[in-house]
C-alpha cells in the first residue's frame, strides 16, 4: 500500500502530513479523488464537512460499502 496524496482545507496541515508521509499535497479535492492513482479514500474530517468529501469520493468512483 502506498499513500498517493494528501488533501486538507488547511494547507499547513496538508503540508505537514505530506512531509511526514512522503506524499504529495493536492490542492483540489475533486482532482485528487478523480486521479487514477487513488484506489481508496480515507476521510478524517469534521462531521459538518464529512458528507461533502464522501459525495466527492463516490462521484469519482470510490464508493465501496
């Protein structure tokens, strides 16, 4: 398994995570979710924003229940 990217609305947090995990930062979640390199998506977000990320991931074909 390989981490292929990090997205966070807080760019500083994204950069810190990407540095620690040696993965690139994505600045656009829809482009990130649509990448052919993405096989799975882990969403760790506040409840108020979680559904937006789930919907974007599912729309990009990552909906596995």
